C-alpha cells in the first residue's frame, strides 16, 4: 500500500513539474537592435519534443536551422550557425519565458572555434508569440 501511495505521489510531482514548463511551440517574432541604431525583425519557428528543441530562425537571408536546442522548464537554449564567404560563426541564444506570450532572450556571438567573435557584446531582446491565425511576415531589416 505504501509503495502505491509513493508511486502516486511521484507521478503527481512529475506531472506538476511538466505542467509548469513553458510552451515554446510555434512562431515568434522579435526586433533585434543593430549596431547602426536600426532594428532587424527575425522570426523563430520552434518545435518542442520533451526537452529537445528544433526549428528555424528566419532572417532576411532566409531560414536557417537551429542546432543544440534544449528546453529546461521555462528556459530554452539553441545555436544558429552562420556562414559568410567561407567564414563560420555561431550565435548562441538563451531565452526565458516571460508570461505565456513572450520570451526574453540574450544572444552571444562566437567564432568558428567557440571563442568570442570580435568585440560584440551580448544582445538582449524580447520575442513575442505570433497570433495562431497570422502568417509569418517576411523578415525585414
């Protein structure tokens, strides 16, 4: 009897933790501040399967797959690998749910070897959930 009670309590606790996890599935948009004072709109299309995060980042240069995506409660992390003229660098994203419809992000830039890229400081921005019936607008500058 005691075993059944303990098992039921464990199932309840694990179910409660899962219920507290944020829902990152779907399309999100964000205006990213640029160095020249302008902003660039990017889109995220996230797909969550347990603790695995997959999807795409939409930029004016097209859609790019995310890699190393993970979900841990109300936090997501993923990478975006960029290639320009034979040079590769990675943008590392870390986001925390801020309510049901926004994610506060910090992104950092790394060179192809994992070290910092240039003197670019981390960028902070907020992504908003796109309405379910809206089609994603093309990324702008």
